[in-house]
């Protein structure tokens, strides 16, 4: 019995010391892991943030370029008939959008959906403007119809998408 009591006198303090050491080591390893995660996130931010800013710049440029006013002004409508200008404008909008499709990786689903809706609205506006005109209409008449429809729009999807992109980027600053 004395032997068992002496054994317990040695094992219990040793067990307590071992348990204490276990807690200290686990705490240390946990703090080291957190420190490594913070360092990794910092490095990730240093790499990803410039890319995200560049993606935002490209989306803003896309939205500005496809806005009806800028789109028509760049095309020089007086040189074309409406039948020639319409497919050219549609093609330009689609090409701009397709060129920037990869930017969706850097934005939330809501922001990308706003950009996509803006592109669709511009395409719809171009088609509606063309349908109002006769087959012999000039490019200037089409431009005038596009400007008129653009001014009549109450909810401008291009402006909304621009605001959405800018507000998402401002989260990082």
C-alpha cells in the first residue's frame, strides 16, 4: 500500500506538469499558426489588391465605353446608314464585354450581375432604337434615337453598375 501511495505521489505531480506543458505547447502552436495566417493574408493582399484595382479600372472603362452617349460619339454616325451603324454598335458592345469577361473573378456576384445587366440594357436600347427607324434611315437618325431613348431611361443600369463597382473597391480602402 505504501508503494502505491508513493507511486501516486510521483505520478500525479508528473501528470500535472505534463498536462501544463501540453497546454503551453498547444497555445504556442496555435499562436504561431495564427501569425502565419496573418502573414499569408498580408502577402495575399499585397498581390491581389493591385490586380483587383486593375480589374475595377477595366470594368469602369468597359461601362464608360458602352454607355450609349460615348458609344455613338466614337462611331461617327454621319458616315453610315442606320443599317450599317446598328450592327457595328452591337458588335462593339459585345466585343468590349467579351474582352472583360475574366474580370468577374475579382468581384462579387451582385456587382458582376449589375455589369451584365448594364450590357444587356445597352444592347436592348440599341435594338429598340433601330426598330423605330425605317430601312433607309441614316446613321444620324439612329444616333438621335439612341440619345432620346438614353435620356428617357429612369433607371440607368450603366450608372448603377459603375456605382456598384466603385463601392465594392472602396471596401478595400
